[in-house]
C-alpha cells in the first residue's frame, strides 16, 4: 500500500494547485495524486479557446510532477475509509494518507438518450475527439448556449466549420448577461456565420448515414457531422457522500477548506461549496481562478498554514474578438446598471441587489479592473453615480 502524508483525489487544476500550495509550506512531505483521466493535470480553458487559435497542446500542462508528486493516473478512487485513513481505487489499490483532499470537480451533464459519438465537452480527450471531426467545412452542431457552448461555437466557426448552436434561452449566455447584451451576441454570432437557434429545446439526436440528425421540439431539423454538448456540470460529490461526509450538490467546506470540521479531510475547487465572505453566502464556483486560488489555499492549510480563503474569484471568457472579465454574482435575474463607452463593445455592467448594492461586475473589453470592482462589492455600499464611469475610464 502506498502511504502519503497528503493524498489528492482528482487531477484537475485544483489538484495541481493544491500540490503547489502544500509545497509552499511543506517542501518534503510525500504527496500522492490519483486522477481518473489518463493525462496529468492541465489547463482546461484553452480547450475551448487557445487550442483552436494556434496554441500548442504542449502549453496546457501544469507541471505537477515537478512538485515531487507521485501521479496515479487513469484511476478513480471508489471508496474512502475515514477511520483507517485509506482510499481505494477502481483497480483495487489502496493509498494511506494523513490528510486527503477531494478535488473531484464535476462531470458534464449528459443529454438523455444521447447517441454514441455525441461529445459531452469537458476533457482533453473531448477536445481531441472534436478536433478530429471539426475540420474545415464540417457541420458542427453545438447544444447549449452557456459558457462552453458559446465558446465552442465561436472556436469551431473560427476554424472554418459550418456551425449551428441550439439552446432554450432567448440569447447566448442569457442566464448570465442582461437581455440586451445577450441579444446582441445572437446577432454578433450570426454576423460571423453561425446559425443561432435560440428558444429551442433539442428533442432528439439520432445517428444518420452522414453523421447526426438533430430535431428540436419546435419542429426544426438539422444535419451535422459532429454534435457537441455543453450543458453544465454535475459536481462529483458521490465519493464524499458514500464515505458519510456531507454532500449535497457539492461538498460544503469551511473557510479553511475542511469538510465537516475535520482536520484530515479537505475539499476544494469546482466540487466545494465554500463561504464567500464578500457576498455573505455559500457559493460553488466553476472557474479557473477559483480552482487555482482555492486549491492553493486549501493545499497550504492541509500543510498547516491555517489561513482563511477570503478571495472572491473572477472569471473570463472569449467570444470571437470580444472578451471580458467578471467578478462576483452574475445572474441576469438581478437588476443591472451599465456604462458603455461603445454599446456592447466596451463597457461595464453592475449587478445589483434589491437595495442597489453591487453583487457582481461584468467588465466587457475592460481590463485590469477586477480588483477595483471587487472592492466595490466588498464595500457593501449602494452604487453611486460615477462609480461605473470610474471603472471604464
Ligand atoms: C472547456 C472548458 C473551458 C473553460 N474555460 C474557462 C474560462 O474561460 N474561464 C474560467 O474561469 N473557467 C473556465 N473553465 C472552468 C475551469 O476550467 C474549471 O473551473 C476548473 O478546471 C475546475 O477544476 P477542478 O480541478 O476543480 O475540477 P475538474 O476540472 O473537474 O477536475 C477534477 C478531476 O478529478 C477527476 N476525478 C473525479 N472524481 C475522481 C475520483 N473519484 N478519483 C480520481 N479522480 C477523480 C476528474 O476526472 C477530473 O480530472 C472551463 C472549463 C472547461 C471544461
């Protein structure tokens, strides 16, 4: 049995960041990482952006092994014995630990009845499968108009594919963006040659001689060479639940990353529900900055740092030549106030609570203002005239 001071379950960006966090406090303690994917930890964001625009695949590796970490890849931890402090993988191998981190992230939400060959997009293997089929001129049908769907539609269109995107909301990223901006994105994508099918639910995806036939509830029918779905993720909290730990749509942790107040079990990243001090509520965040910063902080705490995680994560996206950074709560159901330098090209949108206090900021082609926006959320004061102008200026 391999025995480790620190055992990391999950080889994503959070698992990698935790190894680096541990090493910043404890240069020598043994670390083992067990990951389901065959690849060592890598950056996921380029899978729907840079790799389609000429970035080399070799640029995505996180270099986890340079931290002196034993990587056990292509293995899934199937049980945890909290009393014995052991974890067992799907090949029957057991790992002992003093402290364990659950960095199990999420798996793509699957489309019911999806035929073989439909790609639920999340991992490097999915990128490679899509890349192979999304050659110039290929008909790509994207299901889902959120982050992943919109980025994939833009990336494959930029690679010369004939792209259709189908989603039930009125506009692209409509759950996140105010309706006018989301509607603008529909037009923008159409202007780039993408067939945007908004307000439509996919009824069935079937294999056809030439590839796939996708039908919608509204009676639409689309032929495609490849179908790729971005329907959000389901947190991988089953391992925690089966070990008797708290888990319900994620694993709740305290500000140190401890699960159920234990000193030997931690969770971080996409799977963790953590107290977001600045927003005064618990949050589960599915973004790179959080994976890196939470993973690192919780790794430090596993090694004894005993420091709170009080970072409000930011995120970003690229859609054709448009791009943004954002911080806090972006929910299109909230009231918003906007300041545009050029409508829908450059500006700031602030998401407000019922009292008019900022909960989140969308910085649309506005760069280097995440810290200033975070301060406005942190201050908890009613948004004043001129503050948005200050951010875009
Ligand atoms: C295509 C794509 C583009 C993205 N773009 C952006 C972006 O532009 N901006 C942004 O902020 N964020 C982006 N994200 C989100 C960001 O990449 C994620 O938030 C981050 O990678 C989550 O890291 P994680 O390690 O917590 O979880 P995951 O990445 O889900 O990693 C968890 C790993 O653990 C493994 N695992 C699960 N259970 C077990 C087990 N029992 N035993 C062993 N291994 C297990 C999984 O297979 C997986 O490899 C993007 C995500 C994707 C998929």
